């Protein structure tokens, strides 16, 4: 994992779980931020006037719709709405939300604080170990497998399901021991669990 990212994660640790994200969103309805995409390490105050700016926006919505910009090596800069900088109380929340979005893509990120903004980008140098370390920092289990190598997953579909379920249960138990009731098994939020 990138050293600046490691230090940023350590600074704002422990990283939030989905339960904490959900609770924060219940207390802070309609969370909106200013976002802008810039070329790597080129963010400046006038970046907020570019065509790739998304003022007063929902982070999840923008990142999902504009994911290609990140794939094209752009960095995403996030600030509080209308302030040009991010308040520290939102940083751990935003880092966890970004990591949660990237779980689907199985992509790990780089994070840094720069010009009073949270700057995030895709870590294109990350290997499997880096990704595991990144997602474990967020109490999530990275589930991407390299199909070219023997992963230890049984070929039989039923046996594979039992194996993966056991892995998830072991991970859930480990995280519950560390976090107590802050952790929700299987990367869920309270709304999802209550719907089941």
C-alpha cells in the first residue's frame, strides 16, 4: 500500500464500518460535497472552476457515474460544499464510503490530504497483498480471486460455497471480536439486515 495512504489511514483510524456510515448518514441527512477531478498532483484553488467540477453533489452518485475519470488516472478532490476545504470530521466517513464503492470494482485507492481537501485516486500499482491490506483496514473482506492460480477454493460449486461461507464467518468473528457491535456481518448496513 502507498505510504501516504497508509499514513492517512493511520491518522483517521479506526476506519468506519458500514454501521457507522449508516448512523452518520441518519444524523446528517442529505450529505453533499464539492468534487472535482484533476490530473495527478495538479490540484489548485482554481481547479474548482474547471469543467470536471461537481458542486453540491452526492459522493456515491458522482463516483459511480464518473468512475471512468478515475480509471483515466485523474484524482478526485473532495471538499465541504461551498468551502473549498474539507472538515476533518468528514474525512473518515468519506474514506469509508469511497472504499465501499470500490469493493464492487475490487479496486484499492490512494488517499492523501492536500490543500485542505481529501484527494483520492486508484492505486494502479497495487497487487493482491496491497488490496487485501487496503480492504482489511476498512474491515471488509476482499473477495477477488486470481483464477490463473490455485486459490484453494474447491471446484465443486457446493463445496466452494461452504468454503467461502466459512471464510466469511471466520472473518466476521474476527471483526466482531475487534469491533464489537460496531461491526455488521457480511458488509451490510442496518437497513439491509432489517429487510432480511
